[in-house]
C-alpha cells in the first residue's frame, strides 16, 4: 500500500477484498528490482514436498458483482457502469443485472467440485463493483445456487461490499435475512471535496446515513474502507477520517493507500509522488498515523491493510493470506484450486464465452501453468508477510526444507537488529535481537527456537518491498 521505496511489494495485490493473482503480482513486483530472482530461477525446479494447504478442499467462494453507478477515477477493476438511473423498479430488475446474475449462476452450476467429499462453504464474499446495487432477490438466487452446488454452513461468514447511498434499511434487512452477516462499507473519505475529486458517487451525508442504517439494523460485524494519499489530501483530513471512523465503531477497518493505475482517470492526470498527490514521506506518515490511531483505539493490526476488534478478522481474506484454496466466480475473478491460480476474462463478451465453454466441458483449469517450488516459496513469504502472524517457519521448513529456513533467517538478521523484522518463538514471544543473532550461526538451534518471523508494525510493513525482495533473492539466487 505505500508508494515508491516505501511501497510494499504487495500493492500489486488488488486493494479491496479480491482474490489475489499472485504469479502476476510477483512478476510486477520483480519488474521494479534488479533481474536476480525470477529470471535466474530454473524453470524445471521441483520438490518432493507440497504445500499442505493445497490439499485441502476449498471452503471459500468469491463472487464478483461488477455493477457501479459510475467508475471511480482510481478504479481499474472490471465493472459495468449503470449510470444514475438504472432501468429498475420494485417489480422489475435491470436487465443488465438480471442477465449477469443468470450467467453467474450458470458458471457456478457448471463448475466441477474438487472432490466428492467437499465441506460446505465457510466463507462467501460478494465483491465488486458495488454489490449492494444488486436486488436482494437476485442475491438470493446466487446463494441458493452456491448452496445447492457446494453446500453452505449455517454459520458461514457471508460478506458484501456496500456503498453509501445504495441501500436503505429495508434492503439491509432483506440481505440479512438471506444470510449476509458481514458488511464492508466503502466510505473512503469523510470530506466531500475528496469524494468528489476521486469520482465517488456518494456524499459524506450519505456516509453518515449508511452508518446509521448498519447500526439500526443490528449488523455487528461490519467493516469500513478508507483510502489515504488522495489528491490534495492533507494530514489533517486523514486524521479527521480516522477519528470519525473510530467514532463510528466498526468491528473492522481497512486502510488502503491510493495506487495510480494505468488506464484510469488518475493514471492520466497524476504521477505518483508528485503534487497534488502526497509525497512518499507523507504517504508513509499517513500509514503510521493509521497504525497508531487504530491500535490505540483497540483495533488489532492483523494484516498489512486490515485492523479489527478481537475475533472480527475477515475470515474470507484470511483464506487468501494463508494460501488456502478458494473458488472465484464472475467477471475477472480468480480461483486457487489444487495449487493452480487462474482467472476469468475481464470483458463481458469473453466471460460469456468462458461460461459457455465451461458448460460444454472444454474448460480445464488444470491446463493452466502450475507454480514451481520456487514460485510457491515466494508466494508463501509474500502472503505471510502481509500478516501479523508472519511466516510459520515450521510449516515452511516441512514444505521447502530446513536449509532455506536457515538462509532466510540469516538474510534477515540485520533487519532483526534494526527492528524491521521480528522473530517469535512457538509461544509467540519475541526472541531478542541478541539471541536471534547468536542463533543464526547454528542451523539446528535456530530451528528449535525460531517459530515465526514477521514484519514489524509499522516500520517493517513500510519496507515490505525491500524485505520481500530479499527473500526472493534467497529463494532463487
């Protein structure tokens, strides 16, 4: 989430709660560094071990509902802009939404289960787009299709991204009756001038109305999204947004730093790090302020851009960060099945063809290229370093070997000394800098003592680009 040299390499993973496409993410990240990692890795490298999580049957599903009132100036996601007056009434659905939902259900129905003994889904995430623009009766048809195809636990976490101004109490209650029990509210800022400048369709007044609706309907598990480093955003504005977010008392807060993507309106207007965007140092200060204010307000910084009250971590997103398999459905969505990552087309016509081919039995995700051992190790480090839990050294050793664990610990020794990397024992107690440095010289002793390594908060997260690239160089020298 932060730009330039302080930009975590992980900014290439989509900012919102979408399935990561990591092989592309690794390629993009390495393009910013000297050609010493992917380019020098042997394409034929194999290993006799596999990541145990790859063997688990998927228990999560992401569903992309691409509809928005209009495209925000920073957005490069596959969306369908409905305009301000969609052709919909209480008894008639917008044909663009209806046709897409029918297509989405066809995809779900045509998808093969990974095994005959799949567990029912434990998490479902409706992302977009603005999923709250979809009428509850159509959301119901998607959930019914998922349930009949894969099963759905009675206590499943069912999340939906919702924007202020796109729902009222009636719609909220109807969605809750369907099983939606987690709301991700796309606030982004508490200043009308910033919302207007980044092309958001809602106002601050609608933000407060949405917060009131969520509270009055009794939604306990809800999250608020905020974006920092917007054009002309000041530290005072950012502090005010954080303060108002805390006062709203969501169970979860996601904080993203603006990424200027090619092909967007911001990509045409602005250059990262140059006025009117905040400087790199200002972006780093925004990140530190969020970490400080939210932590002091009782939020646990459990993932690089995510804060939660106790027991309110997003279970669905943890599926991504823990490298567990998941289904993805809908325009541009990604799946991770049997160690293979693959995505759907981003354009509607091509997606329609994909679904037809799936129904005709001529789509096989296993034909996609599998990651080799080095890619898998890189992804494991990359994802684990997003989290406060960090890299589980025992699990990593079982998959990739003890010598690689020792090499990683040795490479990170200077950063443990500087405080950017933290080593923890199996009881989650910090290993002192002096103890860690003495352990590094003995491969067996460090295996007995060091159980996790993680990036420190916030300084380590701010250097995640460099720190993860260092791991890549160890894995594929």
